[in-house]
């Protein structure tokens, strides 16, 4: 098992390997590799993606932290995250890249005197999250051109122009803003699933869909006095090479002015810079 894990970890710095990559690197029989990988996936030490690539699983990272204590990223980021939570009065969390195309939430931090609500969905700690459009933009915005374009191209064609502009905006200002909740996505799914819409309501439904599904904000949409919503604000943590290895995320879940949102975003970006290794 350790040979397989060592191989996946070693290759993760370049790409998420396939079963064939592991067989080639370890020189073990394919049947043996398949059986070991299946067992490690079952216990959460490895994750197998839909494209058949394999990555280190969140259960392995959790076990490693329990044995050796906090990892370097958590140790570096926790003070900055705690200061941000104290300053904003909003819950925050730390996300970590566990493979080129996968992240996981590591831990939450709540304001003094409050409790952290139970997380569900993609933000549940330890759950692997694929970096697919439109989420986790702060992990993609600083990637090379080819990686950004591949990420954009995996989105529906009608979303790509907006995503390209949004990634440039995230790089410019230093943080991403999630304005769509899981509830919004449920409404979008229900509306787009309607087979027939009466003509008098068709334009209203289309406008509502447009408002609900817009990704992030561009500079022109953040006028000082504009009323804007922010569910989460995420800023990148980088390693010594400038690669994004994690993010600090603040969770306002509130409507505010454009000026207030930009100030909140700057605080989040400052916290992430303080946790970075560059």
C-alpha cells in the first residue's frame, strides 16, 4: 500500500495519475494495483475521479494530521483566519488543495461566543471538491493560461465569456465572491426544468434566471452605493513558487454596499497574504 500512496503523492505535483500511470511507475501487476487502489478508495485514503484519475483522499490527510499534528498550511493560516473572523464577525474556513484539480475544506472558525453550524454539501470538511466551473475561482485565477482556458472550456458555452472576465477580475482585486447559494441553484434548476412557461411570464423568468445565475462581480457592478449580495469571499494562499495551495474564505451571507464588499474582500485578501509562503 505504501508504494501506491508514495507514487500518487509523488505524481500529484505534476498531475493526478491514472491506474496505468501507477502501474508504470511502480512496476507492480495491474491486478495488484487495481485491488490496492480499490481498497484505499473504500477507506478514503485515495479518491477516484470520474475521468479515472486518482488523488490523495481527505481521510488520508485527516489521519496524517492526527498522527503528526497540524500540517504546515493549517499552522500558518489559522492565526490569520482567526483575526479575520474576529474583525468581521463572520464565520470563516480554510480550504486546501489536495490535488491539481481537487480541494477540501480543512477547518472552520467561528466568532467568539458562537458555534459553527453543521456544514453540508460541498463545504463539509474532508469532502473532496473538484475544481469545476464556476466554483473555487481563487484556485484557478492565478494558474497558467492553458489551465485557465481548460477550466473555462469545461463550462457551458454560454458561461465562458463571463468566466474569462471574472477570472481576470479575481486576479486584479485578489479575491473571488460567491453570490449564488445552494438554494439559488435549486431555484435555477426548477425554473430551467419547466417545459412550458406562459408568454406573459417568459421574459420575467428569463430575467430571474439571469440574475440568479450570474457568477461573481465585475468592477463595473460594484459601484460604491450598489446593493450586492455576498455568500462567501475567498482569497488565495500561495506557496514559495506562487502556486495557490489553499484559500481563506469569509462567509458574510449578507447584502451590503459595493464599497463594503470591496473592503471585506480586501480584509480577506490581506489575511490570505499573511498565511502565504511567498
